[in-house]
């Protein structure tokens, strides 16, 4: 049992004990009067907008190893300097929405709700890498690790006209699609005159698609017998992770009235999802050569598809928010409330990613790479945080 599962069970126990305490199971005088409200009953409808930024660790789209001999400034001729640079997509804020329906039961303090949150985003990053020479005119070897499964050496070549550079253009696009559906039963408690608490429990279904698409374009130039020869290569890769899971959830929402219709809210919930993770990758490689007329033509094309066995995971999930609200009673049992705040969500073990630790794959090994048994995978986490606005109507 991992630490997050233990934390979930501990939180559930705490919420259960809090319920007992509020109900008066402890002897002694209460500091604040605890009462159970009696609602008239009615339907609840809510709509909202999310403006959030996603986060995960599977956003690397290029690794670059720079290697050159520094024997000219070091007495040890075998000394080689190596630098590793990792290029990642940095996700941007994007929009999502929430929709909820519910019913407040008449004659008691309970309700039932069904809430759906949806978030969809896509962010692209790009970089251009070119060959270069050191101070003495020697080529500096640059090995670009193409994701998912290839690498290529980018170097510079000197000729009579100067220096001709290999040029590598790279882009990575990270896409997220996230959905969470909660079905909960709630119990309201009033503490004092200003604080109202809703404790709730139920089920959550969550789905997450986390997809990385990479594109690489390499232009290589060489001088042979005073004739400049060129070729062009393109790679396109995808790494797709998909999670579907369901499990119990519980939480608490506290609302404190400030007067004149204004209030502040704090919410925390926790879910323990059991689901399936699926992971696959593709790689296409196109090679172009330069014809007599200087035009490039396609000489070879290769396509590979890789799928790993799905795995069952236990995924704890946490949500917390803080907000300000304004409510207005319109009479005849109808009311409207506007809520604006900040929310943080964290889902553990819901993204599968390629583990390239210790891997250094050359282009000549591409035939063995497609076995993809050479590559391990591991699981990582997903997060969302940002602003939200919500409008609730009670009729």
C-alpha cells in the first residue's frame, strides 16, 4: 500500500470523525451551536468556465548531446566535454468548462449532484539546431535524440567557401484532454450563524489523454570534388498516453457568510481511482535526395508503430479551491450565486511515459528499436491549476 493510498484512507477516517463530532457525539459544551438546516427543496443548475494550466513530466521533445575535444586547452588529449540539453514543451493556460445539475431534497439537509469538468489544451514549442565549429575550426559533434526512438548526429563541415552547416528544425506539440464526472450525495451542517459546511461522498470517473507529437526536419550539406551535395530527412513521432478510471471520493466544502450576500468558500476533496493506462508510439522517417535540377525527391520511407501492454493503476486524486461568492435571493424559493476563485487539481499515476534513462540510440539501430522492448516505461502525474468562475441557479 503506497503512501497516497494511506493518505486517502486517513482523510476518509478524518471526515467520518468530523461528522460524528459535529453531530454531538463528544460530551461537553459546544463552542458554536451546530444545527441541521431544513431546505424547501428544488433543482440546482450550474455552469462555469475554467482558465487553467496543465502540468506533467512527459513534455520532452528533444534531447541534445554536444561533444567536443578540449585537448587544445587540456594536457590530457583524451578529455572530451559533453553537455546535455533537454527541450520541453511548456504548456500554456487554456479554457475549459464545468456543468452541474442537482436536487436539494425537501424537508431535510441533503442533496444529490452530478458535476462534469472538461479541459482541453494544446501547446507547441520549437527550436533550430545548427552545426558549429570550435575556435580551431574543428566540427563540434551534436547528437540530437529524436523522440520517440531515434537519434542523428548534427555536425558542421568546412569547405573552400567557408563553413557549411547542417540545420535541424524541431517542434513538439503537447495536447491534453481531461474529463472528470462526479456523482455525490451531500449533507449540510450549520455551525454558528455564518458558517455552513457541506460534506459529500460518491463516485468519480476520470479520463485523461496526454499526447506528444514531434516533427524533425534535417538539412545536410557536404562538399565532394567541389560539388555541393545535399539531402533532406524528416521524422515525425507520437507518444500517446490514455487513462480511464473510476473510484470512491469524499470531500468537504465550507462557506462563510460575510454579509450583504457576500461570502468566502474553501473546498477539498479526494478520490481513489482504479483504472487502465494504455501507451503507444509511432515513428515515420522520410529520406530525400537532391536531383540534377536541384530539387529534392523522396528516396525512402519507413513507418513504425509501437504498443505496450496496458497496465492497471491505482490513482489518488486531490482537488482544492478557494473562492469568493455573491448570492441573491429572488423570491419564491429561487436564488442565484456567482463564484470566482482559484483551484488546484492533482492526479497521481495517470500518465505513462517513455523511460529513456541510459538509452543512446543511433540511426543504424532503427531496425532493432522497433522491437521497443528495449525501452521501459514509467508512470507520472498530471496537474491542473488556475482560475474558475461559476454561476449557480436554484429553482
